[in-house]
């Protein structure tokens, strides 16, 4: 079977590309034949035959446009994923400006808030544990089972301490507890409101008395404390009366299952970000130049595979060797260089790179303005 050879011209019609991704775009239709002729001339036509048909050039052109769009959208996904994760995945993001959002950062901060007990998004529950005379050890996992809680609990706080000192401290403003009533009478305040005793007993007096009570309890009495290991609670001192211990806890299912969204209509990974194929007519001149060069590299690679089937061809009186190896090496080098060029450009236009460039520009501008003489205004 004779290998098709480029005839010097072509006429593109919709449906002639393998995937038909851009066939309905009038600008793509207009450029397809121009790009095919450009590649053929760069490959040696008309001085030598180019063993590619118009369909081969169209396929390379379509792949180059798709590659260009995919590289750009991969960069956009990487640069904005934190802002778009969790958003609806049924609305295409092509040609839309994505404003940076703190929504995901706020969600992350809620998890930290949960751990340090300053907010968060996990509900804390209150539990009541009966204390029995002479019993020091209590199984809180068993308590959860008895309460019908599945999945376990995480204890956040235990309320087990002595009665607050203030409850054992008589109100000095009412003239009780420390015999200040006679003192008030001596100063002529006996018939007045008890609150006037503040003039003789300042707030520092209250603080010292409360501290004295607390120190007395710590030194002279058995300290109220507890030990919690793997939800096994041991209280000190040994209870001497029946009572109830209060504690706060979180359900394990709430804490570690709350971060998993049940919505199936939200973006959950980079493969679900709704970017469609790039619109060829929206690509600017630098982008189209990149596409032409990448199409040429693909066509060169394709031609190398075709010529690789024949190591040499007989000609009258001699034999000629085809340049398959050179074409293949050049094509791969050019493809890699073009992809590196495009990715470098995208990295240099990322939000981070632009902010760094703007910061440097502001710093250099400030240094320049320092040397500008300041006008002294005389009113």
C-alpha cells in the first residue's frame, strides 16, 4: 500500500479530527489548513516529500490545542484548589476568575479550635457519673455503652475538685464572717448599707482570704485530683459519700466523621474540578504560536515513526537513507522544551509569584523615594 504524501494544500471540514474537540470553532477551522501547510513546509516540502496526510496534521493540531488547555487548567487547579474544593462541580470554571477564599482555611481552623477548646465544629456533651463510697476506679467506656453511645467517646474535661473557696467565705460586705460589724459601728457606718464596708475591706482583702482557704486545703487536706488513662478514671481521695461527677466528652463518630462531606455534588479531588476543553478562539497570539510549534513537534514525531518503517529507499543507481532517528530525537527535544517553557510561564504568573514581584517592586520604589528631596513648606 502506497504511503500518503502531502499534496501541498488541504481543505478542513468538521469531523476530520480524531476527537472532534474543536471542529465547530470557526477560528479552529480557519487555522487548521494554515497550520498543516506551516508544518509541511517546516518538514521540507516542496523540496522533499512529506509522508503525512492532511488528517495527520489535523490530529497533531487538535492534540496541541488540547495539551495547551490542559497545561493551563492544571496550573489553575493547583493555584486555586484550596479555594474551590467543596464547591459545586456542575458549573464549568472555564474563563471564570476565581477569587481567593478563606472558607477552607476557616474549616481547617475549626479543627484546631476543637482540640484547644476554643470553638470548633464538634458538639461537646455533658455526662453524669455516679460516685460510690470507697470506689476509686470507673470505666467511662462502659458508661458510654450503658448510655447507648456507639463508636466510643473522648473525654475533654473532668469536674472533680473541692468546693470553691468563695462558697466557704462569708460576704464581708454584709458585715459577717470576720466581725467587721463592730468595726463599722466604731467608724459610724453601722446604720448604713453593708456595701460601705468596702471602704474598710478592699478587694485585695478578699483575694488574700480566698487564697488562704485554697492553700489550707492543699496543704492540710487530701487534694482533690484524678487520673485518666484510656478512659479509665481514678479519683483521689477515695469517695466517702455518694455523689455525682460531671464531665464533658465528644463522640468519636462526631469528631472523626464530621470532616467527611456527604455531598456528592461537591468537588472532592482535582479530577472533579469542572474545567472543560479550552475554547480555541479565546486563545491569544502567544498561545497560538506555542500551539503551532507543538503541532510541528508532534508532526515531526509522527513523520519519524512513518519513516522508521523503511531504513532505506532504492533510487536509480544508488540507495538513500531516511532521517528517522534525527526526526525522532528533535521532536522529543522540542516537545520537552515547549512544555518546560509553558510551565515556567505559568509558574511566573502564579498568584504567589505575582505577589512576590509586587512586594519587590514596592520595596525598590520605597528605596528610590528615600533619595527624593522633600519640600519644606513655609506657611
